[in-house]
């Protein structure tokens, strides 16, 4: 629903046992949305499947980001981001701001993105593809044993964020 200051996560209860993964999904954002966004999360084996972070800039996974690498899809200009409608890789927070490893503007607004999104990982990198074209590559370590999750949030603006058609594979 279109509610203010909401956060949610969904974690897989089984662990990935390879740093080489591929996750494909279709994001969906309400047409009236202008609020924060959603993220693909790679937690550690110690990340609890019930963990939910804060709303707004925290995007459902911060500020307690120990061991979590997040691929963020945001509608809002988060602190340190290149602008609204961007994708970014974060591996933690500094104070009230996410620490960005890399960011890039999305080719279309998040609410207009209806094609597939794919996030691939290796032991040393994360790549993001939108409609088959790579839009971001970041160098960051990914654990060989990880918990896959998704998160979403709103802050002072409303929005509904969801995903469908998730296909996750590991090498």
C-alpha cells in the first residue's frame, strides 16, 4: 500500500553456497510513487531471515548493515547518490548515510522500468543489467556463503515497491 515511513524485507531461508550468482526479477513501483526504493541484498550466513532495517534512506536494510551488500534501486535522491532514479551498490552506512561503492543513473525512471533486471555477482564484483544492458559494475567482495534477500521502503513520500518473477541461480 502507499504508506509513509514503511520498510520490509524478504530473506531466503536457505543459503547460497557460491559467490557466483545471478538474480533476475521484474521490479514494480506504483505510478504515484516518488519514494525511496528497493534493494537486492546479499547478507552473510549470520544474517537472520527475520532482519528488517529502517525506512526512508535506510531502504529496509540499513543502518545495521554489517556484512550486507545491497544493490539499491531508488527513485529518490539519497545522500551521495547521482540523482533520482539510480542504481547503487552499498556495503554499509556511515552515520545516517549509506556508503556507496558505485552508483549510476537508471536508463528510465524506476516506475517505468518493466523489463527484467539482473544482478550478477562473483567473489570480487557485482554487475547490474537492465533490459540486458549493463548499467553498473562495482568491485566489492561477495561471501561464498550468503543469504539472499530483498527490501523496500518509503520515507516522507508514499509508494508501493514489489518484485516478481524472481529467478536465482548459483554456480
